[in-house]
């Protein structure tokens, strides 16, 4: 983002799902659809309070995540969006399941100010989709991609997950090549390693959990295939064609400020982080009683903020100042050092947590926000 306007994001959490995937630990619910209308009204109220009482500035990016934002009636989602003050040209992203990407819904989004769609495809291989608990098949993914392009969304994203039960290296390659071989391929692709979260059905089924070595191989495979197809690495799990990175994601990677709206949503301003109550029932009730729905907060010290800024930048091609990492043999092959900057190699991305643990936080001032370049 260029110009005088400082980047500021608004995240709206939509906690409704048609069904719950076995690997999901997010604050989502399959039995609360009756709350949708009241939930939308509560989100609008919270937005109005944030503007009036907190001086929330116009957003340069808005992101509807979940849960399944496309589970909401499209006109209700647009009604919430209308309450968000935005800059001219603001990016507005809505996460959408392939089976929900109907032309009428997409048209309502476009007419209401949505500029970007993120399709949760995860895989195009039927038995892998079944193992992940997804409801769509390969045909729905192909049709959704065509519908998004036909609706006029120039920038959009597909999410993929590697490591599902029964997935082979060939299956993973099939998903990747199938997606980039579409008549209208997504200009941005997110490829995440399947994570085993405590308390999920996947955590209780060791035989269905991914193997770390296989995940590493598939990550390297993804990087090779996507780089060859003209996608550039933007963050550990994200690749985009030039000019099609997600502005809202970059706000997070650059330790920017944002306001979270809805149940379980997180906010960050000036080193203070706070989050709302987890369940939509309680959120609706508290907002309806004219009470703030904050569940907790933390205020970061300057040192914590410096460390987080470095840790976030390390995940991107921007990297960190070379002297923020020790120059020793343990990091050989994990980072490259060029012109005073240290950047993760592909192998380093696989061991990013271990490299992050080696970061040295000096006593200098805060790392300035807005330092991640736009990757034109």
C-alpha cells in the first residue's frame, strides 16, 4: 500500500459451517445457523462502536473469514460490509466454499463491494477430499474457479492442504498441476501442511496423521511446481503471481494494525491485542445488552514487538537484518545472506520455527511498520 494512508485491516469472523472438517479447531459451529440474522446485526453494532468510540480509521483491507463466510446469506454479508468504513480501492476478501460459489452469490458480492474471493478447495483428488471431510469434488472446484473468473474477480485465491489421509506424492502433484492448469488459474495459491490440532477427530486418529518427512517433500514439490508456473513465494505457505498478493495477509506479516469483529475475533492496535468471546451465542447476547464482547487482552513490551516484527518478516522474502541471526554453521543451508539481509531458503522454511528461535532482538527502536514491499 502506497501513499499517505497507513494500512489498516478489518477482520470479520463468521462462525457458521455446514459441516466440521476433522482437522478443524477454529471457533466454528454447525448448529447455530438460527443465529445468523442476530449475529449480523451484532457485527454491525460492534463496527459502529469501534468507529465512534475507538476512532477506527477507514480500512485498506477487509477479510471475511471463518468458519464459512459463504454460509451467510449473501445480502447479510454485504450488509455487514457496508458498515465497514473503507478507503477508495480497499481490498475486500471473502472466503468461500466451492459449492457456494454460485453466480448469483458472486454477483451480490461484487455489487456489494467485495473485490477478492478465497476458495477453500484443499484438494482436487476425490479420496483425499473424503479423508479431509470436504463436501465438494473436483468438478465443483473447477466450476467454482470458472464462476469466480466469470464474475470479474481479477484477484482471487485457492487454498490447498497437503498431507491428508491417503494422499500420495502423485495425488499432491495432481492437485497442484490441476489448479494451475485450469482455464482460469488462481493468481494466488495458499498451500498449507495439515496440522494436527488437539481435541480434533484427527488428533484421535494417529493412523490418519501426516508424516513430517512426507510433508517436507510435498512442500518442496509445491515450491518447485509453483515457481515454474510463474508464482512467487510471498510467505511460507503462500505463492502469488506478480501483483496478486493478498494485501490483508501482508498487513499481518508486517505487524500492522487491525480490528477484529465477531465472536473469537482478534484485534491489534499500538502493541495491544485483545479478543472477543468465543461462542456466537454469548457474543450476540453481550452486544445485544450494549456490552463489549472482549474476553481478554495483552499489551506487548517494546522488546516483544521487536521480536514479533522480526519473526513475521523472517517468514517472507523480505527477510531480516543479517545480524539478527548468528553467523554460525547451524544455520548453513537454512538462510541466505545477501546485502545485509538474511532470507530463509526452501529448507529453512521447513524449519522456520527453529530459525526463529535463533533471532537476536537488539535494543534499537521498533522495526517500522509498512516495510514489506508490494512485490509489484
